[in-house]
C-alpha cells in the first residue's frame, strides 16, 4: 500500500500565523521585562513578579498586565500547534488496480488487487473473482 500525506493549506497557514503571533507575544513580554530581569539576583522570581505587576498600555485608555499577554501567547502557540497537527492527513492507497471477472456472469470490473471474496457489481453474487487481463 502506498502512503500519501495531504495538508490542508488554509489550516496550515492559520496554524503558522497563530504560532507566529504566540511567539511574538511571548517575546514582547520578555523584551519588556528584560532590563529588570537581567540585573536581578533571582531572575525567575523577578520575572514572575513583573508579569503580575507590570502593566502594558496599547491604547491610552486600555492597559493590562503582562501575564495576560503571556497567557494569550501560550494559548495561541498551543492552538497553532494543534491546528497544524490536525491539518495533516495520511491516506493509504491500495496497491495496483486490476481487472476481475465474475465466475457466474463472466462480466469484468476494475478494483484494487487485494480482493478475496466480494459481491459482483453486475449480478450481485458473492464470488471468488478471477483476475484477468483486459
């Protein structure tokens, strides 16, 4: 059997865009807190307190804490990876296509070569079809 990978282009593009925006959000929080974190004795503790106390102003009337940007970045990154994984689909194609002949009605039809006991599409009998050349 032949194995084929098929990607949905729209979902693939959406997943790349979400991953890019998630990484950008996480890097923005790191960029905003880096001057304080790099000079601290305990960088992890300083980073976590800055996430809960530091505020970011996007629009003069809209401000929010950096932890919200971290959560948004994580959610976008995880959803981008999940969408990317779900946009890929494996198909299994049968081996080669061969001609079969019914032992009752002697009519021929094409099907994959891995048939042992099938119903004839013409006379509807359950048969062991014979492989023939066209």
